[in-house]
C-alpha cells in the first residue's frame, strides 16, 4: 500500500517507483514562494481530467507554448513569445497564421457571424465593417462586404499599392476614390462583346452634359434618338471631334454649318485658312496656319522632301515648314520634341514636366561610378515643408489652390547641387524629385547600418550582464 503523510517537509520531494530507474524518479521542489517545480519530468493527468483555476489563471513559458494532440502526439497549435499564434505552422509570421487548412467563420447576416472588425476605430458610434456569408432564400446565398454607418465610409479594392475600385455613398469609382456618379470610371471602358445597350426606354435628356468640360451619350426619349453631346464649354460651344474613319450608313443631317478654322462658318462647309498638300518625292505635303497678326506661323508637314522610307511628320513655326521645328513623329512611331531625329518613343531635348518618367540606367552607359556617402547627415539639413505658391508661380501655370508639400531648392542645392537646376526666363530654381529616390535609398542603407550597430552593441551588453 502507498504510504500517506499529513505533512512532509523536505528540500526535494522524490516520488519513488522501483520499476523504473532511480534517475527517472520525478522530483518536486519549491524554489520560489508559492511555486512548485516538477524537475525534469512531465505532469500527466488522467482521462477527462482538467487544469482548473479557481479565479484568474495563466499559462506561461519562457519560449514557445505548444499544443499537441493525437497518438503519437503531433503539434497542432503554437504560441510564440511575440504573441503570434500558428495553427498548422511552427513559425507564424502574423498574430494568427493558419497553414494546411481553412478559416471557417460562422454563416449568418449579423455581427456574430463572418468576420467582424472592431467597431468605431475613429471614435464616434455605430461604425462597423464586416465580411459575411449567408442565405437569402432557399439555396441562394450571398457574400457581403459591408461598412457603415456614415455616408462617407467607403470600401476600396487595392492592387499594386493603389486603390483601383471605391464604393462610397452609393457610388462606385474605378480609378477614382471620389466618384461623382453612380458609376465613375477614370480611364477607358472596353466592351468585350463590342456592345453597349441603353435599356431604359423612358429616359429623358438631362442637363448634366451641359457642365463645362463634360460630354455625354444619352438614349433620349424626349428627343427620340441617341444623343451624342460634345464637350461643353469650349470656345465654339459644344464640340465633338472625330478621328480616323467615319462611315455613315444612311443619311447625314447637319442642322448647322460646319466650319474649319473659324467659329462662325457662313456656309454648310466653311474652311478658313490654308490647306496645302504635296507630291511624292518632290514636295512635302503641309498645312499652314496663318496668324491674324502676321507673326508666328505654324505648320504641319510630312517632310522634308525625299525623306522616304523614313519620312516624318513635323510641327514647326516660321515663314515656311521646318524653319523652326518644334516636334517630329517618325514612321517608326518615335516622337521628338526639340529634336529632329528622335531615338526613342519619346525623345525630349530640354526640360520635361511629366506625370511619370523612365530614365536610362544601364551600367554600360556609365563611367566614373562612385558610391555616395554621408547622405543621411546631408539630408538632415533639408527641410520637408508645406507651403502655398505665390503669384510669381504663374509663369509656370496657374497655381493650384490646395496647399503644397515639397523641398526648398536652395537648401537642397547647398548639400546636393546636382539635384537642382535653373529653369525659365527668371532663373528660378527647380528640383528633379525623381532623383530623391536614390538619396532615400542610400539614406536607408546608412540608417540600416546604424541600427545594425546599435543592435549588435545592445546584444553585446546584454550578454555581458547575463
């Protein structure tokens, strides 16, 4: 019979079992107040037993906490010291990572189903966001992505770092986060089956297309036809321009005059100005626009003569075509501005203002390559500021009304003179902002090196105090 004791006082309490080696006998010790340590052994409970805390309790581990099931036991869940939880993985890279299986939330259309995000992240009340899957009727189901409760709460789909689709206030925007209509697309729309149908038979013409800069196509019941409304607010009123080939299968009824080169045509077709064409191999075809004041003649011509098979379309000004060439378009589809023989799809000789650009960077094109240094220290001398353009900025165009952010060119020039150039008739300073990415890349390298030094120093100090 096992021996029982009312009280045992010992530094180490050893549980003896002659059927196993004495080196494997479990030992209980008390090294910390109110704490029992099982030395070099596991704690095993019988079938249907439990670990019960009368009040609050906790599981603690210096390293990972693992949960194993089955026989033989295999790991099913792991909690890292960082707090990351892994199911099916021993190295979770997020607060919850599931590998080898699916996450299956509850089905239903309420805040106890699907995926429910924390409410009111910006304060206030009633704000929520969720993803739910539920039955609408019979076997018909719906996957619903929702957000509420303010009209300006929105849903966005992001691809390649940019928001491509936005749903806000009952409107859908593609290419814009501020749609102005039920569907607002900023970009081209392509019909895969080459058909666009206007199925609302009682739609009447609206005045939306009258807004300056707007254009519209309407299936108008009150005008009994498909209306193509040109761009409103131009110098000639509503304007429709057709490029390439236009075929009319039926009658063409023009209720007004058609004018070329003037806003008030006096006949059904009225051309004002000069139209000139050439003859192959002897004279380049050209169109010349005569100015009313006798200066700054502009020309478009296919020249110069004898340029075939590599002819080009030129835009120029002066007394005759090509006197002062502005732009060239070659048969190879290269476009040149300020240069007569463009070597790329767009070849500009001089400063360029563009929404985006690509620059040659091939090592075979470079010489005297030297690494940059002390970039982080020099960048620290350059302020990032917000500002408003003053009236002098009008030489570059009409200033934008919004507040701007940027860099003071003179401050940048003091530490990186190669980043600043002088432009315009007034010698204003300008910055090539695209080159800032190179500086930021180098600054990141230097900052990474400093952080690495600090981490190694901290690790050395930690080991010295261990």
